[in-house]
């Protein structure tokens, strides 16, 4: 008997329709968290989910849950989802593919007349990207109890706008408590955001876990002085020091181990005048490694290198950790269910560790969890050039659909 499949054409059309909301300037998407564009994307998803027969609820941090009932109303649900917010120059598939492939699974259950024993819920998590508001993965972090709602409510963006106020403004500060509740299993489908699957010629990635991540805010203080009258030998220029530190961070990471990565992604100077030696430099630092012990060791080496440079140049250095997402191993039976679904459907597959953070990281703390990866062209993501093919989207949705069937029962 032929295994039931999702409607790949409908999924692709949904991805294209969502991409029209907050279009980028080079073919991608720009839907920063809690902006008007984010609201429009959320509204469209809710309309589609209601059309598919789902009941919509929204919690206090703005997470959306679209629930398809199961035959056993008391059974814990199988949940699948991701996020709709993007980076400022984001692609059309990061996050949104996970949301719409989960919605497509619900639509396909309807198409095939399949009643599951457990309810199936599609989740849209608030501010996964951490671009407008830091830290990342706020919605799932609050939902699972890893972050405090009152702390997150008080976060402000670069314009000073409070997160709670923006939630209210766009109409997504919901009445449902943002707190853990019983979930049978959580699944998240996602583009890989890296080159491994494409290079290996595999259609599906069976994600076994997520590497550890640490974020830091760096402040480097020097002495503000005239650019024309201050001799080079007496300068305490934090911008020169920051340049040396960025180079040192890169060299330390490359020498540490091949699977470690570091990124300085934000950078600002004060006062920022052409003929003034700056007084202060602020920068971000992102460190990642598959094991927590190795990540902590890398942090120590990076700190030592930066402190040495600051000492040599007479600069004041502060490197404050603002977020730590420990390395996460997904639940073996969920990982196995994903693998069995891929093999049953005839897709080539391999096991893989995620280099990027995902909401599944926090869900894994409260329920059995797993992820499904599909390849993306050249491994490019967080870039408007991010691209997948329709058949890749359909393959990922099919594996998600069958994994949901396995876990939700029928």
C-alpha cells in the first residue's frame, strides 16, 4: 500500500504567500519580532490554521498554538512548529518552513481522513531569532520556564520599545499562561543552515542534538582624544584594541578544534567621529561548540587572549555572558521515529548535530523532542540568498507528517 503523503504544491504555495509579508530587498524576508510584518505573518498563519479546523490559543509571551483535536481528548498532544520572525536580511525558509510544514501535516491529516488518538498542535514561537530583542528563543524559553516572563517583558529594542508593549500593540499578548504543560513529544522541521547534507547528497538530516552556545556583550574602554594631536605611542584606542581582539578570537577558535566557531556580529563605537580617538567600543561575541566542557574551555582561551591585549594597551575590558544554551541531546525514541519515517518513505538520510540554536533546545527540557533537517543551497542561511527546492520542502514535510503519525497514533 502506498504511504500517504503531504501536498507539496500546497506547502510551496504557502511558503511563497508568507514570503510576500515583509519582503527583503534581495529576495528574502524581513519580519522582525513583534513588528507589523510579524503581526501580519501571525494573522495569516492563524487564518490558515482555522481553515484547517484548528482551535487557536495564544499565551502571555505571544506563542501561538493551533490545535487539531485527537480522539482521546485527555491525551497529551504531539506538538510541531518553529518561528515566523526573521533576521533583518533573512531568507524565506528559516523557521517558517517548520511552521508551515507542521500546518501542512495537519492539512494532510484532514485530506486523508486520518483521526489521531492524540491531539496535534502547531506552535509558533515568539522571537526565536533574537535580532530585535535579546536573547534568542524567548518564546520557548519562557514557555519552558528557562526565562522569567517579567524579565522578558522589560526587554527593550534599539529604539527603547518594551517587548510587553509591542506584544500588546500587535494584539498577541495572550491570556494563556506561558508555562510548561504536558506534551507527549515535540518535533521541529528546519532547513539545515549549513552545508553538510548537500555535500553528502542526503535528503534528510536526522538531528541528534544541538551544540552549546554562549553569547557575550563586550565593552572596551579607552581614552577619548584628538586624532591630530595625540602621539601614537600614548594613545589608548579601544577600536584598535577591538580589531586586535577580533583577530585573536578568530585565531584562538581556529586553533582550538575544527567544530568550534566564533562570531563578532555587532559592533559600535563612541563617539564615532572621523577626527576623534574613540572612548569606547561595544561588540557582541557568539561562541559555539558541540560539548559544554569544550565550550567553557574555548571561552577561557578567548577571555585570556582578550585580557592580554587589553592589558598591553591600557584598555578596560568587560566581557559579560548574556546567554548560555547548553548542548542538548534529543530523545532517542523520537530520533529513531524520524529516522524510521525517512527510511520508510525512501529518502536518503544521515544523523547530524545542529550547529544553530532552535526552539527544540528548550522543549527538550520538558518533553521528548527531535528535529528534521532538509538541505539548503550551499548551506547559506541568515541571508536573503537562502534557498531550498520545492521537492526538498516536500520531503521534509513528508517525514514530519509520518513522524507525527507514529507519535500521535491513529
